[in-house]
C-alpha cells in the first residue's frame, strides 16, 4: 500500500528533513511506502552532479527574488522548485516491487526512474499533453511540432539508500518559468522549459493534478494508494505509538505554517 500525504506549500529545508525521517522509518519497517505531494517556496537545488557554472544568478540576485539555495544528495544537476510546481517525493522500499528483468528480483534504480517517467507521461496525457522520453536524458519532454519545440515539462532526481528511495519529480503545472532564467536547468542548453499552463493556455488546479498523480502512481507501481490526512494520521496508521516521535511531531507543526 502507498500512503499519500498532501502537504501543501512547504519550504525545502523542512521537506528535506521530513524525507530523511521517513526514510529512516521505512528502513526500519515502521511504515508503508509513502508518497508526499507538495509545492515548495522558491528554491534552487544542486544535485550530486551539479556544476556551479549552471547557476547563473549571484547570491544577491537570488536574495532579491526570494530564492533559497540548497545542495542535496539527489542525482542530477541544478533545478528550480517553486509555487505552481507539483513536487512528488516517493519514499518507497524497492524490495517490495518486483523487477521486470529476469536477472533481478526487485526494482533497480534505472527501472524505478523509468516508472516515475511513466507516471509523468500518463499524468500529462490525462490533460491531453503529449510527452515523451529523450534517449540519454532523465525527465519528461513535450513532443515537438511545427509550432512548438520539444520542451522539458518535468525533472526527476532521486536518491536510493538500502533500497529506499527519496526525492522524486517536479512537474511544472502553473510554474513561473521566469525563475528558470536563473539557471541552466539540469545543465541542458538545447531544450527550453515549459509548463502545463503554457501548453494548455490556462491555469490548472494543483490539488487536482496531485490527485491524478497519486492515482497514476498506484496504477504504474501496481499498489493501492490511500490518502492520509496528516503526518500524525500516517504515524497512527502504521502501528507506531500514537504519540509521534518528538522530531516528526515538531516537523509537522513547522510544516503547517507553510501549507497553502
């Protein structure tokens, strides 16, 4: 089962600490697979393979735009997160997902990334946006046409520790694309960035897209997805003592100040 928690608007530092705590609990077998769905306050993150030359803005420019800067342990280069962008953090134990490869028993990193890409492709398809993979690259792109170039609509960066995943994807829904001028997104200069809003010419409900994403995760990963109303409820569901660990309880209280 996948427990789905909608967190609303959360700053990156809080979400990072929350992921780390949930990963610990998942490794200990104290909770089921969890899918966090949220938006971030403006932040630029540098993955393990990030090149400083792909960050185009100075600290002063970032401060003037209200953009934080974080280094993190996900894969990939530099990317932006902000309001209007759906971020999904699956805390999954890959030992519980069978591999499609005869040589493996459980899902490997590459298979996991391809399944996450499939989730994104199906979500975009629900909104009549045709997307595809690009050989040699990670993420999802719109299909090019005579009037539109192939553009990146979603980025993926993950971390796996002892089979448990963290980080995930960022899907541009109503994202202010001007923020991407502060960076070279994922270090790719040949393809622009787009959003669902830009492709469709209208705003979308982030909550609705998040609901579609949760349902699609369940379809692609072939597990039941159940919405959990809060972190306290999540903690209760999994048989951990009703009173959450002090750190998790504190983080949840901090989160509430960032909810939309």
